[in-house]
C-alpha cells in the first residue's frame, strides 16, 4: 500500500478551547465527510492508512480526542459522552449536517454514543472497528487495575520518560501487537505524535485522568455500553482475529458477538482475518475492509 500524504492540521472550537483535527481533503467539493475516532491512548494519526484509502473520494477528518496529542491541553471533564459532544461540535464547526462516523476501540463507543444520543440526526453511516460493543470483563477490583490488565504495555508508557524517538521506537518494538509495524512510516508518525518534550525527555501526551475516566465509561457505564443497542441506523462492526497483545481470541469472536446481540441491534459483524486490535487499522486487509464499509455506509 502507498504511504499516505501528510494531512493538514485544523483547530476547531469545542468546549474549553480548540480540538486538533488532522484533515485529508477530498478532490472535489461536496464529497461525503468522514469522521475517524481513535482509541483510548491513540491519536488521529492512527488512521493515516485508512485516510489514504478514502481521501479524494471523501473529506476525511481525524481528531486528536480531548486529552491526547495536540488536544492534550483541553480541560476535562472527560468521558465518552464528552467526546461525543466534541464530535458534534466538530461537525458544527465544519458546517457539516451529516457524516459517516468510524470509531476504533474506545472510538467505537464514542461513535455509537453520537449516533444513539447527542448526534442522532447527524450520522450518515456508522462503522465500528474492534470496539463499540461491550468488551470482555478484565480482572481487577478498580478501574485502574482493570485498564492495566486490558491495555497491557500500552498503558505502561504513560508514566515513562524517553531520551529520544529511538527509545520510543524501541519501547513499541517490544509490543507484541504493534512491534511488527514500528518502521512503517505512517505508524512511526503515529507513535511519534504521542510524545512531546517534557521534564527529562519525551513523555506521552496522553492525560492519565482522561484514560481513567474514559476507560471507566467503556468498562462499566451502562449508558455507554448500551448505546450500540439503541442505534437509529444500521451499522457495520469489523473485528480483528487477535487482541491488544496479539492474543487469540481478540476482544470479539463470533460466539461473543452472538451473545451480545449484535445482529438483533442491526449491526452487521465481519471478521478481518490476519489482524490484531491495532493492525486492523494498518494492514492492507483491514484498510480495505474499513474503506469498503465506509463507501457502503455513505451510499445508503
């Protein structure tokens, strides 16, 4: 797959300030708008390969959600409903009536919350990518412990300091799910976007409080967890065979989705073989499936 061109950076007004948004413009005026919503410790650059597959035919926007990357200075309160409100505010700022929403992991819960709640009439189509439906219950008595079990090494970096980007790369190279991708230029850009100069070196821009609040929502807030059952339109769920640490099964499998009532909720679920929770956004198979789902959603 050809590496994507660099996006432009927009700053659009939301509660408490401006949200940073990566923008891959369409080749023509009036093209459908796609809003790409990343996971709990991610940033908008996670979507670069998907954006490359869509840009031209679609006007693609991928925000750094509140408390992450170039939006890290935005104040709380955090939470899935707050991110949903930010998504609607972005559409308002862009002058867009309706958009196709695509959410990965935590972003899937945000997208479902927009569609089922504050932006019910603003969603043209909905694609959930390994998220949006209830995750398996991780072990632990409190949110912090559960998140550590669920996210694994991904959350460890939030308290770490790195001397340079080479050390950032070395950290991620050891990650069982991300490691094989660290030298892909667009993925390297995504990992670099996570860090900024701080005391003693490079530190993650992700605000720990945002992770705790947002994680508490998608692990135990029933209003958030039930949003996917209240969607006003059909949706597609694309799920990875392997999980956050490249394990099998991943966060979903066929039996689990049947138990969650995905089909009854109007959600068409498809496995993307050969991918894990992260690589579903980067592997050719995942990118193609997401792009196809977006095109189908926009055509409805």
